[in-house]
C-alpha cells in the first residue's frame, strides 16, 4: 500500500507522462508536489521497488498509475 505522498507523486507522474519513456522535469514535479528533490528521489525509488515505475538511462516510465483495488467492504454484517 502506498503512502499518501507516494500516491500523490505517482498520480503526478501518470498525469504528466502517462506510460511513455521520458526524462521527467524534476523541478516541475517538486513544485507541483511541494517536496524537495531529495524527497522526490526517495519516493521514486520506493515506487520503483514496489513496481509502479520503471527507470532507464536517465528516463522514467510509469508502469501502473494507480494501486490495485481492494475488495469493497461488506454492506452488512451477520449478527450470528
């Protein structure tokens, strides 16, 4: 499960670049997210580790732009 900031950065990357190989504009992502470049690097490393983002030679590609959905909670609870 992603933290709130990881989810935010993932959504920014997805909305900016979709699934294309790109050289992301780190300054723009930092400005949009309100995070420093060091924080952004750590978050991208976590997204790579969790399989959401793929890194190439100076390029980045979003593999999955969202978390897998969890099953919906039950609408009723048995009192038995």
